[in-house]
C-alpha cells in the first residue's frame, strides 16, 4: 500500500537548525499537540459528528440512520424516512461526519427551489457547515459546499460548471423527482460522479416499482440488476410473494426507512375516514352528460381529457367550466359546439355543490383549524368564496408562492383564519403542526401525494390526533381513483415497507 | 471540548500571540489582535496591501468571541465559537503553524552541581488510514541523539519536566553524536515499521467492498458493447470511495535537552 507523506516539516526543521532561527512557543507547541489528540478519530466506526454539534440533539433514529448509512451502506443510500422525521438532520449528520473524517471536501446539494433556503439555514446554523445557495455569478470552484435547485443544475451553463468540479458527495432532496429515467434531470444526475451519495425521499415509489429501480440504479447501478433482468423478475405482471421479499431485502441494503412508530417518540394517531358524497340529481345529470360527450365529438375522444373532466366535475363546476370551455373550441362543427354549449349551460345552472356542502358541514362541527387540499385552482377560489358566504374565513396557499408569501400565509392561517385551502403544489415544504384536520377535497392518483399532504400536519410537534377526511363522490371516477390508490399502496408496502394510514382500511 | 475549555484555549492562544485582552467574562472574550494575527486570521489581504503601499497607520481588528451564549448577560455582540465552529478550526490550524518547531532545555538551575543535558529529537506524528472510513493514530517519538535510544509517548513524558527556552546557567549540553537529519531518517523508518506491522484487515475489507461494488457495476453493464461515460464515472467513483490509503503527517517536533 502506498504511504502518503510530505517532507516539508523535516526540511523546514533542518533549515531552522542550520539558520539558528527563532523557535516557536512551547505553549503553542503543546496546544497544537493537544488539539490533535482531542480531535483524533480513534475508531473506524462510530459517529464523531455529535460531539462537534453542541446545539443539536439528534433523535436516536436519526443517529442510527447516519451510522447505518456510513458503516453498512458505505455512504451511498436512500434516506426514506416517513415525512417529518428529519431526513435533513440525518443527511447533515452524515455530511458532517465525512467532513470531520476528511473523506469529503466538496459536496453538492440539489433541492427543490422552495427548500434551498431551509437547507442553507439548517446546515449553517445547526451543523456549522459553511454552505451557500448557488447564484448565477458564483464560481463553483471557490465554494466547497453548494445548494442548488435541480432545475438550475440540469441547464447549461450550470451543468457544465458542475461537471468541471470534483464533488466527493452528492445529496439530492425530494429525490422522487428522479423517478423518470427519461428526464433531463435523471440524465444529469446519472452522469455525475457519485462517490458518496444520499437520495432523500419519503416516497421512493409513487406509482410503480420501476421508479424504485431507476432510483437505485442512479445510486448503485446493478444493485437490482439491469433493466431486462429486473423487468423479468419483478415487474407487476409476475407477482409473487417470494420475489417481493427478495426485492425488499435488496432494497433494504441501500435504503434506510424509519417509520413514526419506530422512533420511540409518542406519536398522535391518524384517524382516517372516507366520506361518501352523493351528487344531487342535477349534478348527476351533468356528470352523465359529460360522460356522453365522447360520443358527441372527437374532441372528447382522448381518455386523458375525459378523466380530467370527470375529476373536475367531482370537484366544482368552476373547475369543469374552464376545461370544458377550452375543449369546446376544438369541436369539429357548429352542431357539436352547440351541444357542448348546452352542457355548459346546464353545468353553470347548478346551484348546489354537494361536496362543498359536506366540506362546510365538517368544518362547522369544529372550531379547530382545517386544511383543505384540492387539485384545482378554480375549486380553490370557489371554496374560499363559498366558505366566506357561510361566515368562515380562509386563506389560499399554493406552491408557487415565494418564501415570504408562504410565511405570511402561514401566519395568517395561524392567527386569523380557520381554514387554509391549498392546491397540490402547496403540499411540500410547509409545516403546520398547529392544525390537525385535513380534508382531501379531491384525491390525487398518487398515494404519496396524500402522504405528503398529511405529513404537513402529522409531524414532530403535533399534539392532537390527526383527523383525515377523504371525500369520495359515489358512482364517479373518484371510486376508481380510490381503488387505484389501494393497489399502489399495496405495491409500496410489499417492496418498501409499511405505510402509515392514508386511506381507511378496506 | 466544553465551552469552558474552548474559552481557556482562546485565552491562551491570543495571549501567547501578543494579542491583549480588552474585555472578558467567563463566557466571552474581546481581544485586540496584533498586526501579525490580523493578517493571519482576518482574511483581508487587500486592506494590508493597500495600507503597506500607502504607508498608512495599521489598525488591526478587535475580535469578540462568545464561548457560551446561553450564559451571556448584557448585550454582547460577537462571533459564537464552539468546538466544531469554523473559527475555532481556523485557530487550530494557526496553532499548528505557530507551534511547529521548538528547542527546549530542562531547567536545572535549582541544582547545585553543573549538570549535563542530553539532546533528544522529538517528532509527533499523526497516522491516518483512509478508505470509505477513517481511523487516526498519534505517535510521539523521542530519539536520544547520543545513544540512539527510541521512546514512544515522549510528549506525555515531558509533562512532568520543567522546561525553559534557554540553556540554564549551570548546565552544559553534550554535542550530539547522531545528527538531527540522520535522527529524522531513523524516526521515519520507525514510524513506517509500525505502520507496516499494524493489522491491516481494514484495508482488505475495504478492497473486498470495492471488489463487490465493482462486480455489481459490471453486472449492470453486462453485455453492453460500448460502455457509456457513466460507467467509467462510476468506476472512478468506486476507486475514490474504497481504495485504501495511509497518510503520515508530522504535527510538530523539536530538540530537547534533558537531564
């Protein structure tokens, strides 16, 4: 084995002797020796980082996760704790450990734009890791640790600037954004050298098991075999339990996943209810008219747009109108257009929104704060108007808000309004432990989105049981969505592990 | 290192480097830096270059360091310093540079007879083992420049000895038989021997992990004729991650004249 050493001290010492120069202070000499002795890393195993972090008290599961990643997974892992258990803390501990041990000098952290400031603050103030948020004029070679948004990183000239660096560690937050291997960001990360690498996501599978394959293939190509092999062994069509267990074991070699109940912390419960909604006769009539549109005009033949319309019709007439009106313009002739116009008129004549009424009923039973999640901006605006007419104050929230506006909205919700109405994009990066009622006004296709939503309130600091209301309109597409959610949850649990309740048990 | 230890470390460090203490409690310290210390730790080379080229009056900075913010009363503004903070790490590095070479004599002035002092060469080494993990060891060697006798734990043995920077009046030194440059060579051989004879299972284990990871990678690209760039990239990353290396560093050392 090669032994690295430098003869610089020796040469300087001999020079000093020969030139009869001045000697250094005995006190500093001793201090220097003592510092090395105090900081000495005497064991390969064990964490050094906690003793360098006097102002941070990591939780046991966080320390264990950091240790597991370093000692058993050799610094390449997916951190997949449930939402709200502190994946950032775990990543910080691991990065700090490698910095102390001299194994990492340069590190790159990729995160969604909305979470960049949070990363910079946590690393600087909790971990004393000097880190900056990347901006246009920053020279990457002058900063060892940089946080950057994925969207920036994948684009020229930033991409090339990153490739020109020699990073020892790559950390990717919200790594489920890499589930699709055909995207630019996936390609970008694939071509990045990953000596040590952490992928952070509470939801390593959102829709199917291939997402996990691609995620792990970024981290450790070959760990799940190559694509052909994986497909033939594990694809959904050939489902059997033995394979699932084998796959789960392979996955566990590269993934740490803590569940709330493993943390030794007292967690409040989740109480999940499915609230069935019955359309009024008028609503049902319009829903059926919409279903029939595919026979009226080729503009409605696309499965995707029909599904969208049905979902919107379950949400609000306002959401439905926008799409329907757009599609009307694609109709082939006047007759088709008139037909659609007729449907629109029936739609706009609706006076009752059964789901909104149910929502009001739920809210009016409590004086506590309530969050409503909807998929549509139009429904969001409608709900605010409708609740206001019933004397209930609400604030709106969506993911496009800048940090200062998010903080302000959160403040308004906490201090002044009873209800927060958020669109899908509002799910990430906001913590609302002071609230414990979540109404899923519309259901997403992806169960992990539900988990992310609930995770906004069911996290450290929540003192009450969390009430979750999933609204499902009878005999509509929402029933299909619900069934699909159960199937996807099943795949997730077979491969990744148990999932906290997001739907009520079947 | 607890806040109290950090505090006394800072105190010792600045006093030893001719920076005087302007203000202090048990939980913070304000020091007037010397010109040399300002240049060394304040990171403002342009100021000093400007000042020197214009013959201006140097105005080295004052620095307030807070060692225990939780116990601070009053409105003290300053930098919070604790074990692990960048400022303390910087001062550790400065300490290493400023305490690298010494020449010390055992104080024998209280003795009645003239005393002979024997020269020793001391070197403190830090040995590091690196792969995807690290381990460090400290060796403190002293070599008797008359007899060639080698001691480990030399630094610790000095803690009982009263040392001064100049030859005591009633002492005289023996001229060394072994030249320091030859002594250094001997110490280098000694440290390398220790390293070579150490148990290197860790390196074998690291190589095994490396080999296994490499096999997994090969499997992924099995049957691919023209392997893409990402294959080479991964291969390179595995080497950097696992390849076992050993590093020997000198912390400091010097000449000691002992009874």
